[in-house]
């Protein structure tokens, strides 16, 4: 009975959340490979729309006190992987495959270092919450504006720097909130948050490097 209690408790621990997050990254990688092989470019926007709809659905469920499941988590990360393929290819063409791989490695190191610091720290980083939320809304607005207004290297450099700082802050904040564990039914949402932090940090690092490359070309 004691062993069963410990096993059930571990299902909501930070270690379990990070394992589910790691599996989410693997599912996303598989989605990227499937997107590269089987999904025509014309269908990618449909996956992006599905990704956005699922994010809104997760937010609404959370606001209503309900929980997403593991099926939702892995479906979302698979769809996200498909949607990421053309983005990765774009940056691969701009920066080269080696730089993109290096950016992924840098993201892993930064993410891991921040997670370790947040876990070891006694701070809850709750003071970051309002700033991070407002900053994320600002990044979303910038993304919408960028659809209609071309952004030069200087603007992209500032934009990407802010994105890196904001999602680095989210890593600190979320790990601190999950440090003492969560209820088992909240694990999928916690893993989804960690996944979004990692992927957005990776994308803003790529944007930062592309902005520097564009600046040097100018």
C-alpha cells in the first residue's frame, strides 16, 4: 500500500511533469518528420489553425476548472510539430542546418539551467507573473502586426530579445510553481506549459540569430 501511495504521488511531481514534457518534445519531433514527408505545404495552415483552436480550448477548460488529458497533450504536440516544419525549414534556409541545430542545443542548455535554478531557488517568482502575462500579450500583438507590416533586422532583434527574456521568465515561473508537485490530473496542462515555453524560447532564439544575420547582410 505504501508503494502504491508513493507511485501515485510521483504522478504529480515535478519529475513526472518533466518526463511528460520530454515525451511531448519527442511526439512533436515525430510530428515534424511526418509533416515533412506526408503533409503538403498547402495543408500546413490548417494545422496552425487547429493548434490555435486547441490552445484556446485548453485556456477555456482551465478557466472553467476542468482539465485536459494526455490525449489532448500529445495530439497538440503532434499537430504543433507538423506546423513547425516549414518554420524550421525557413530558418534552415536563412541560417543553415548547423546553426538551427546549435540553436536547439542552446535552447536545451538555457531551459535546463533555468529549470535547475528555479528548482533549487526558494523563490516562487510570483512577482514575474503580471509582467510575463503582459509581455506575452505584447508578443502576440507584435506577431499580428508583423503579418501586415514588414519588420526590419533592428525591430526583429529587439522583438526576439524580448521574446527570449519573457519565455526564460516563464520557465523560472512555471518550474517554481510546479516545484512541490501538482494534482495528477493537472500534469498534462503543466507539461503543455513547459512544452510551449521550450518551443517559443527556441523560436525566438532562431529569430534573434536571423535578425543578426540580416543586420550583417545589410
